[in-house]
């Protein structure tokens, strides 16, 4: 079997962390990950550097690498930042979207619905990110896209961890339909209101001010 590339190692570790298969505080060693994924330690080392850049792990030299903690205060700040970035982008995107770009957004949303029907939580999450990023890229604010992508990763990670806020996959997919309808109709007011409400209900934050750590 061919050795996984660095990108495949990054993708697999990212999936495990965001789905909380690797829990907050978990210690990752290059040797252990390399054995688990049947790859070289060099590939793992480079992958961990990428994940550290995304804020998913903390590198501490010879002390190893740990999965970052989850806490509701940080999650709230990330959600607020994400909301500001996306709403600003949406106001610009609605003036720039072409018929071909709208068709591509529909394709992504259909793929999300199909993944939900299959019960594939990770594929739903990936298509969710694809859709939001595709809408944002229509704004032309390209320098902000990597920041938004990072916010999305942490938003999803916290949402999936939160025992008080779990949503059926088909409902998750369906929640994006009104956003696309408003974008297609060129209705900036409705788009801002719909997208804002969507982002405000990703995670129910009221009354959840405790720090979330690995048991």
C-alpha cells in the first residue's frame, strides 16, 4: 500500500479532531500517529505543523503535541467573528453571483443532502464548509477566506462536542436552502437576515459557560 501523503495525514487528523474522535488534551506523538496511519514520521511532523496553524493542536517541542482545549468563551468569540466576516461577504456576493456560480452552489447543497441521507456526518460537514466558503468567495474578499475557514473548523468542532446541541443531518442540510434562495433572488435584506439567523443558531450558547475539557 502506498504511503499516505502529508495532505492525507492532515485530512485524517483534522477529521478526527473536529469529530472529537481525538478529544481535547489528547497527546499525539509522531511515532504513534505514523504507526496508526502507516506513514513516515516526517509526514506526520509536517501535518502537525499545518494543524497547529489551524489552531487544532499545540506543539510543545519535546513535550509533544496536544489537541487544543474547547471552551465556550472561545467558541462564542469565534462565532461572533465568523458572523461578521460572512455577513460582510454576503452583502458583496449577492451583487456578484453569476448563473454558473449559483448552479455550483446548488450542486454543493445537493451533495450535502445526499451525504445527510447516507448518514455521513463528516461529508455533510465538508459540504457545509464548501458551501459557505463558495458563497464568501463571491465577495472577492479573498484574503479573509482562510480566516473564515479556520473559524468554521472550530465552530463545527464545538458544535459536535456540545451535548446540548445536536441536530439531525437532514435538518443541517435543509437549513441552507433559504440562504441559497435569498442569494438566487438577489434579495440582500433577506439574505442578511437568513444567514444571520443561520449562524446564530449553529450552537445554542445560552447557559453554557463551562469550560469543556477531556475527562
